[in-house]
C-alpha cells in the first residue's frame, strides 16, 4: 500500500473534474486527479453547444485539458475509488488497488451512469442514433425523421422541445399512457404522431438507426431517437461521509454555488450535483468547486498559521522560564492588590499567572482561585508555592492559553496582569474578550497593563509610539474601546494609570506606570 499527501484530490477526470483540478493547479495546490476513464459523453463522436469547441470530439477536449494540467503540476492517475475515510483534519481516499491518498479537500466529480430503457439495440446506438439532448445533437439531425421515447412525465417537455428541430416527429408514449386530453391535443396541434404501443427494439443497418419496432411488430421509420435516460449516481464510496442529497431525479449531491457539500472538506461538481447539466455546466461547476475548495484551504492555512504561531509563542515563554530558577520577584503586583482589596471575596480566575505570586496572594485572602499560564515550568513553580503555603484547597493551576484552559463556569473576578508579548500579532484583545466572557453577573474584570515598557523588557516592548520590535502599548482607554463590551452590560469602575516601584528579573529597580482597567458586569 502506498500513501501520499495532497492539498486536494479530485475524483473523476471528466470535464468537471479537470476544470476543478485546473483551478486548483493554478492556485498552486498539490492536486491529484483519480480518473476512472468512463466519461459520460464517451459514446458521442462530437460535442456541440460548447463555445469554442463545437464539433470537437469529447476525448480531444479532455486530452487538451490533461496537457494544460501538466503545466500546473497536477497529477492525473487512472484508478477506482473504493472509499473515503474522515480523519478530521484530512480525508483518506482509498483505492481498489490499495493506494491511499490523504487530502485536506476532496472534490467528487465522478459523474453519472445513464440507465437506458429495456429496448433491444438501444445501448449499441447510444450516443449516435439514440440521443439524449436536443441542444447537444438536435441541429445535426434537423429535418430528419425523429422520435422521442417517453420514460417519465417529464418526457412531454422533451417531445415538444424536439419538435423545434423537425416537422416529422413521432412520440412513443407507452411509458406515460394514458395521456391527458390536453396533452394529446397539444401534440396533435403540432403535427406530432403518437404511438402508444410499447417499443421493444430498434432496427439498424450498418450501425445506422432506421426504425423503431413496437410490440406488435410494426416498424416506425426514424433516423434518430431521443430518450431521457434515468440518471444513476454511484456514490457508495462516499456513503460514510453522509453527504446531503437533493430531492431530484437520481438524488444528486446537494451543493451551494461553490460546490460545497454538507461535509466541510468535500465539494461536488458536474453531473453528481447537476445530472442534466451539459459540458459547459460541468466545466462551470468544476471551476467553481475548485475555486471554492482553494478558498476554504486558504482560510484554513491562516487558521493553522495562527495556531502554529501560538504554539511557538508558548514554547518561547516556556523556554524563557526554564532558562532560570526564577523570573519574577515572587511578590504580589501592588496595583492588582490595591484594587482587589476593595472587592468582595469570591471566586477568581487569573490569566497569565506566571510563577503564581498574584494567585497565591488572592488565595491567602480567601479567594478560591483558578490560574492559567502557557508555561509548564511557571505553573510548576506556582503550584509549589501554593503547597508551601498549604493553599491546595483554594488554588488550582492549569497549563494553557487564555480563559479556555480554565474549568467551565463564571468567576466573581477575572484578572490578567501584564499579558503582553513582543510579537505584533499577539492576540491580546481576543484573550481579554474571552476573559470577560468568564465574568459572572456582578463580578469584575481587572486588567493590569504596561503603560510604558519596563526597562528590562526583552525587546523593549513598544512605547507610546510604534516600536520596531513590537506593538505599541495601549492606554486603558484605548483598550476599553477595542474590547467593544456592551455598555448596557458593563460599567467602568477604574480606567487610568498608576505609578509603582518595581524590581526586574535581575534585581534592578525602576518606577513604572501601570494601566488599570476595572470593569463591573452589571
């Protein structure tokens, strides 16, 4: 068994599948097409109604498409898909020969199979003397003796449509008898002959259709026969995905305008989604599905990049703590202590607790505290400090980023002190919004920030202007505006700057300005 990884796998190498692959290839996606080699129009010697390709053989158009795909690095392989397994972030496309291809997106463009009526000789003449689409083939048989073999009530529309190409038209209506009086009158008014006896066979000479023979042995002279075959969509390989189906003949896959299905990693194009679509429709739906899949992959690329940056940022903080026995003084932040002293004791959540000085201080004053930090080393030191002071019942620590790492529920106080980073894409405001969501009714959100960079900052994190190594530090007023909290739900209590004496990681002293933002949830 071989297993390869792709951005996208396209199942089906017809007009829809190759069009989808072309869009993906031009988008520089690693794309594979698995082609079963049985395009629906392979029986027709020519295509018509395809702008710029009128009269061209279907195989010639596909061959030209394959040449184009090769220029964009798209791989096309013959094969038959046996199943698709959903692994969450990827899909595994399993082939009958054991090959496994892993993809972030799959486009199903495997087409349909035309199920023809049980009439002797009809399959041998399919695509030549027996036709399905008057727009595709009507002009080539115009003014000839034509017939329409009805297969469903919708065949009335086909009968009246084919009359546009000839005045010599016979309608074989056994499958839809009895005809209503109004329908019969309409057909007779257009000079259409009606044969209600079932057709059992076709008569051909040297492969050319000459007549249709009914159950009574009567032969009705025709040069071409139009018939609406029953569309059969073979999607057993995709059944585990549970794709929604449309309430239409053949139960096609339900899609939106970009070919997206009910599965977030699957698109569908061509006749599997539009059974009666012609080649231009197949090309269009394939092109849209390819673009839709690429757009979804681009969005996911951004999400994955954000996650990777967050993982790297967490790793950097862990390394920073692990490099030294202690980073901070171990004393409570005076600005936080000064504010919290005036609040009623209850439950608290601290985001970015570091080595735990503030969390320990809160627990010693009766708060039941949950504290979160991205550094395992910092959390280990914080937990050790809590054990030394026998605060285990009132203090719990969790490794993770932001409020999501804490246990479910709300808290009387949610606090974050100096939740800064030297990276310009650090999602500080998003983290603070998540923190605000965890505040109970009547509780408080307390945010302590650097109003100016401390002298020991690793990269001189910002200043009142944009710093070349990091983001500009925001005032409490600016942060309050960016949080966009509903004013009918939140009441500002403190929005301002407070100076304090501080000691850096190497013991140096300085006078710092802290931004203090205290909000009460109404």
